[in-house]
C-alpha cells in the first residue's frame, strides 16, 4: 500500500472523533438512523469483512441500487477498504437500464432496498446479470435476497488491512445517459482525495465537525464527492431520500446544517415555500449550486434569503472543473468560475488547438481530479483524451481574467441557416424576462433552415397572460435575429433526469 486512500479517512476519524456523529439518515421528517465515527468504522469493517467472505477481492465491483441512506455510505467505504469498487446505480433506472449497468460493471454482489426491489425481482435471474448475491436493506427481504443487517451480524468488525494504493481504482460512477447509454467513469483514490482537497480549500468552508446535508442522489458525483470531502475533514454527513422543499427547510434548521448543495430547480422550490424567511438557517455557511445555470437573479435571491455564501460549481461526471466563490457571485454572475485548484484547463477547437480568450471552443481538462477513463470502453477513452487532456463536449469561452462562461454542449449546437446557435446563450437572455421561471432552448428540424430555434418556457406563477410573441421580441431586441426562437411552447415544468439536467431530447 502506498499513500492515503479513502478507507484511511474513516479509520482516522474513528480514532480522532470516536463520539462525533458520522452519518445521519433523515426520512419523512424523522431520524431513521445515525452513527458515531466509532460505530461507522465498526460497520465499515463488517462490510469489508463480509464482502471478503463472499469472495469479493481487490479490483472487483459491488453494485448499490438504493435511494439515499447511510447503508450506501458505509458500503462505499467498506468496499473501497478492500480495494473493491462500489458502483452506485441510478435508482430511477428500470429493468433494461439496470441490467445494462450490472452487465457492464460485472458485480458479484449487489445491495438493494425496497425502492429497487421490484425492478431487481424482474431481472435478477436474467443471464446477463452477473450478480450471485443480493443483500436487502430493510425488513422482510424478497426471495432473491438476504437481509443486509443479518448478514452483518454474523461478521467480525475487526480492522481490515487497507489494501489499495492511492493510484488504484476506487469507484465506478455512471453518467446520466442523456446522450446515449450510460458510461462507467473510473475514479482512483487519488482522484477522489484530490477532489476533496479542492472542495475543502476552495470555498466550501469545511472544517472538523461540519454538518453537510445531501439531498441529491448518491449515484451522482454531485453527492458522492461532497460525502468524501466531508469525510476528509471529519464532518457529519446527513442524507435524505427525497426532496420536499418545506421538509428540507425544516431539516436545515433542525440539524443545524452548515453546508449543502442544490440544483437550481431545488433552489427555486425552496424559495417558493411560504414563510421561507422564518426558518432559522443561521448555521448554513455554504450553499452550493450547479448542474444547470442559475442566473444572476436566482443567485441574488438565494444570498439575500438565506444570508449565506453561495458557491457555484461546473463540470460533469468525468471532471468537476470550476468554482465561482461567493465574493464574485454577483460580480461575475454569468460565469461559472475559474478552474479548480488541482485542474489545468484550456479551450480548444475541433483540431485540439488552444483558442484565445473570448473564443468559443471545447473545454479540455488535465490534472489529478480528472477521471481515469471509461470502463470497458478503451476506444471511447482514447477518443476523448488527447495527449493527457480530457476533451469534453462542453462549449465554453474564457475572459482575460480566466473566468469561464458555459455556452452549451457541442451535441446541443443548433445550426440554423449555416449559423451556429448556442442554446445556453439564448436561454440566458430569455431568463432575464421577469415572467420566465425556467427555459430550455432546442433545435427542431426545418425544411428551409435545416434547424430552427425553439424555446420551451415555464412561466412564473403570476404570468398566465405571457404570450409567445413577447418572448420572441425580448430575444430579438438583445441578440442577433437568427438566434431568436421561431416557436415558443409553454409548459408547467421541464423534464429532467434525477441529477437536475434538462432532458432536451424530450423537448425537440
């Protein structure tokens, strides 16, 4: 073994902070489970020893198909202690999707809960599913599974030799699959610990005893990485398995939460709760946001209402790339920040040539926080890496001060009459209209222009009289005419995947 790994964090915290809370699970307004760091390490050791008893070894995978709970957290670490790789599976995935991830990742052991039991009951005996042992979190396990708690009761909690090297693989995180089948992103211990270090030192205001709330799903890096970050400082991680805005506000107050992360849609829901200003959120020091643009008005409302530091982040599963710290949130409201501490970043054209400031191109990343490649996809890995640089589909530009501005996705680009239209630019302009709550811009086929611009708008609650022409005129007055929507559709909400990203394929 060489170098610190994730498994060492839990062991160190059990030695330094044995009586401090490590994990808490809140559901339906109640504490479902909680453990101190001494108890957390004991359970991590049981998981590690139990997996070894089932034949799981270094390099193997362990699937986790559950909603947010503390069992997921202890399985993350327990698997990594013995060099195995946890594979959190999107709990919104159903039969065929789950079968694909299990087939691709190849786990012999999978842990499931009541939420996913029906889906697993349909596929557990499918020939392509490699799982030999299913463990069930909850009472009355189904016929295909063993009780997780009874499984742990019969296992020693003796300390396990922490076997992996810092450069060994630590986890497989699957992409959301919005542009094709999900891809398994490999992360090493060095990746995860470097991401944690960036989080601690760049605006998350974390310190020992920090109480961090996770409301986004743990199968996503936007939740998984903050858990590792909070673990690295000896903080308490509180997870909840659903998002009810009023209940979350109560949880922020009752658990004296110091830090959390919300996608913009969740922020709008929190702000719309009647009496939001009456909750005591004085403990909240860091409010993270990302996954989609927030816009200056939403940022200002968050900071004014919650009186907290707002930290915006930008990136993707493969590379969590930039941060915009609180002191620049409004000064650079349209930016997603500067590259993170451990990351090199450049803007490149289609041939990989570096572009100067102000020009739009693909974001390319290099550094210890960039993922290790795609699982079972060597050709795809070679395709996205260029001389050690990961070249993404994100289109960005940088100003002379190095601030990054997200323009759109290369695969979202609208080509109308030979002109390139970046949806994010049009969305930002439409967001400025006071009667607009949310918007997504997509390209739709057009016999004359090849593609034309379409805007799908969610109006504010008091904007029932908003007309399409008003949106079109608003855009036409502010940016080039070829970028304005040729059609406007109103909806009550935008379709999103579980991580908050808009499913634009359902809008075109």
